[in-house]
C-alpha cells in the first residue's frame, strides 16, 4: 500500500513538472499590421486571421492580433519587431527602410503579372533576399504577401501615354523612388501623408494619386477621381516578418506550425488582394469612373520613360546592394521564359 502511495505521489509530481514545462514553453505571439481587420476586404487582415487560426488550432501558442495601426505605423512596427516587443508584423514599404535591397522590388514596370511576381518571390531570388534582410535586420521573412499593383488616377483627363501626365500633380508616398518615377513620367510628384490625401484631392492640392484598385475603391478615392489607368507601375509586396530570436526560441513543432501558417497567410493575402482588385475595377466603373487598360505598346512607353532614371537612382542609392537589381532582372527573365 505504501509502495502504491509512493508511486502515486511520484506520478503527480511528474505530471506537475510536465505541465509546468508545457506552460513555460507556451508562447504568446503579438501580430500587428496597419490594415483593417475585415478579412473580406483587407489582405493583411485576412492573412493575420488565418495565421492566428492555424497557429492556435495546431499548437499551444496564442496569437493576439493588432490590426488597423493599433500599435503604430509601419515604421514603428518594424522597430517593435526588431526589439521583440511585437513578435510578428506584416509590412510593405517600411521594409526598404531597414533592408534597402528590398527597394528593387519597386522598380516600375518590373513585373508583367502577379503570377510572375509570385514565382520570383517564392523562388530562389525571394529566399536569397529574405536571408540578406535577415542578416541585416534580425527579422526573418516567413512569407511574401501582396499589396497589389499600383495604378494612377486623376480628376483632369484620361491618361494613355506618359505625355498625358505632363502638368498633373500626383500625390505620392514620401519615398524617393516614387518621386523619381513620377518625375520621369512627366508628372509633378507631391509627397503627402495618407491621412491627408482625401482633403488634398477634394481641394485640388493634387490632381491625382496612385494606389492599388482595392485601396482606391475601399477608401472612396474613386468618388474624387474621374480617370484611372491600369498601368500597374509598381507591384507592392507585403513582408510577413518574425523576430528571429523569438523564432529560434520555439521548439521544432512550434517553428513548423508558425512557418506553415505564415505561408498560408501570405497566399491568403494574395488571394484577397486579387479579389478586391477584380471586384474594385468593376465597382469603380459602375460608379462612373473611366478606366483605361493600356496595350503592350502603351506600357512599353511608360517602361522606357520610367525605368532608366529609377535604375540609375537606385544604383547610386544602394551602393554595394545595387547588385540586387541585376539579380531581380535575371529572376524575372527566368520566370517569364519558364526556366
């Protein structure tokens, strides 16, 4: 009887130890982004939600979501991720602030289609860029999502060629590459904060702006703009990032779940973005916006005007990292040729 009692005590102690070890190994992941939470209209919202559901459904980890800039803008989010106070973030433009080589993805008219961009980002080029950025920032790129192809809109006239942009003032993000691109196309770039854009459009401070179709429709920018050209000048990429020290603190099962959830999240973000683009094109036209789909000859004119000065600017700005321009050229060519 005493032997049985002793075994029961030892068993209880062992179980308690296992429970304590499990509790110590359980993790809470804070996931932040700047987009709305609604998964049906927000690519980052959809990506974050599916990441949470997979991680919590297949592991002992908990994921807390912070959408809609609840923890700050993208610059603040990448800093928090580097500090480890927020473990996972999904950002786009802010990536090139901490990993300059990522700016090559914004070379205008680089990607002829979304599937080509996916093949490049999910292939060797994307893996090499992720490793390069990890070495520079301490942030691991778990997956690439999609912010979408950016297009010009304006309130004055239809744009079919770069000549049609002359004299028009376009709101751009405060990113030198964007300023260089609009200048090269003949427009007048005007950096304005996102929150100030509706007022700038309605008061005529600027004639136009550039954004993905879904952003244009969901933020009612089409009600202030008459014309849009689907030139897709920049394919904007989302980066799903995790603090590498935190990632390496996870056990093998947790790492596998997080990595797989992130891949699925990236794909979900792309799917939602593609849907909102297709849906948005129809809806802005139904609302009275005139949408022009350029021919290959039209796009060649835009490419010839914008790429040389932007490439020259990037080469000087990136210094030793300028080699990434050639690497991207090779990756896109290979994807287009099917090799």
